């Protein structure tokens, strides 16, 4: 990305009276409350607003396109962006308008009447099957219709790093229809990821959690040779534990990844990366917030009250302390994935300990993944206490895997 393609360059060129199409990442969780649906975690909305406000305050007519969920190319109230528009309106003083469709009559009318300094949110871009089509011609057709909403003299800003790994119409094809610029979220995410992969200060520690090894296969393989230590928590612990010969009760395990887990252990030994596993686990009678539970050593997980029927739902306090010590001794830390079922208070201790340690180290800290960011907010941590909270999701993981990202390629072509 050259200097001329930055958001600052666009603002310096002047946007007053011009229409700017912005691809934002507004894919937030919702819950039903009576007949309404409300946003339960507005982190991505708050992260997206600064760029939209910069453009609006500079006099641009801002049109926003974004996705929510996976509606499979058809409109459905479940995935409407209406609750997102409502929350945006609560978080900013800029006027937020909403179209009832993407490129139809409502969108065209709203775009034509949009005033300088106002923001128009189009309906879910994935309501149109052409957005995700594997046929180039279909995606390009939608890109043309999106560009038509902007008209002459406009521009396109990609500020949705969480979507740049997709070759979609609003991410990839649109970039050949309008002058393209890199949003601040995308620019920041790229700098952080480059820092993690190219020049991390050492010791460099990676903390991985979440439920499945399969979700992070390529990340583990790519980061083991780069990191000094890799801490394993969450449900993926039990696939590694079983691969190493431990009994794990009814804990989550991916039987088809046992040999892969053994291979990662060997790779870590060969690479000089310390692979650190929990030494104790919180074992529970069932997957429930009020389930009876106890802490057991990792080699004795079937010896407790519930025997072979118990399942692990968090790392234990001894492990949490060891993980925290490793984090505090590191100069670069990347965390992706909770240590346990943090949504349930009884099984949030490991995740809370990791988050707390990240706020106490003097190293550069990166919180990656939607679940980790959600945990930070749910557990009441100050987001400003972390070096960087990623909004990149799967796209950031693919970057760390060493993959090319179509949305970034389109911005730099």
C-alpha cells in the first residue's frame, strides 16, 4: 500500500461533497429481546465509527456496506442490519440513515438524497448472492451496481480487515471500479500482523485457546518456528492431552487430529519453541453454568467425583498462574482464543488470568479473535490496557498462516 492510498491521503485530497463507499466490518452478535433484536457486543461498531466519522466530518456523503452472519444470498429479518444502524445512531452524533435494500430502489433513493456529512448504511451485502459468488461476472455485476450508487468523483475505502480474506464483490471486485483507499483499521491491523510475523521483540509468546485444534492448524504450524513459547488452553488442550497419552474423560477431542497434535509437539522441539500445556484442569459434571466441578491434575482427570464422565471446561489455577508468569516475562504476546467457557462464571478463571496478565506486562500485547475480544469486554477489562485488540477475525489468522488476502491484494494492485 503506497502513501497515496491511505485514508489521510483521501482526506487531504478533499472529500467535501463527494460520495465515499466504505466497506466496514459490522458483523456483531445479536440477541432477541421481545420482538426486537439488539446488539450484545458493539466492539466492531465502535471500532468502525472513527473512519466513518472522519469522512462525514470532512463533508463526505458516506455510504456503508457490510455483512452480518451468513444469510446465504437471501434477505431475512434475522440478519438485517437494522439493529446495527440503531446502535450506530446511539454511538455517534453523525446522522445515520438506513436503506431497506442493498442496491435496489431504497438504496438508490437514499443515496441520491444523502446529504454532506451524513452516513447511509445499506442492507446486508450478503442478502445478494452475487456478493459471495464464485462466478467473476456475477460479483463484478454487483460491484458495478455498488459503484453506481457512488457516482462520478467518488471513492472506495476498505476498513473491514475481517473480510479481506474473501474474494467478494464488496471487498475485491469493487476495488477495480473506484479509486481505492485503505481504512485506518486495515492499516493498523496490517502493521500489527507484520510486527508479529517479521520483527517481534523477544521473548515472543503465543497463547492459543478455543475449542478445536482444526481451527488453528496452519496458525500453529506457522507460528511455532517464530515464537519462543506457545501456550495451549481451551478445548484444544484435550486433543493434545489424548495424543500425549492422558485420559480426558468426556472432554472435547478431535480424534482425527491426534497425529497432527503429536506432529506439533515434535515441530516445537525441533524449532526450539517451548510448548506449554496446562498442568491442572477444571473438570465438571456437565456443560452447565451451575455444574458441580473440581480442579484435577492433568494426569488424573478421570479420578474425581465424576470419573470418566467428567469434562474439562477451563484450565486450572496452577496453569493460569504459570501462563500469567510466562506472559509477564515476554516482550511480544499474541493471544487468540479463550482458556475455557468464559461465558460461565465458574469456568472464566483461566481466561481472566490471561487477560489480566496481558494488562500487567510491559510487552506488546495483541488480542486476536472475536471470542478473545468478547471475553475482554465481558470480563470487564479496559480495552485501552491492551496494545491492540484485533477486529480481523479469520482474516488475521489467515495472514498469520502466511496466506495471501484478496482484499489487500485489491488495494495494492
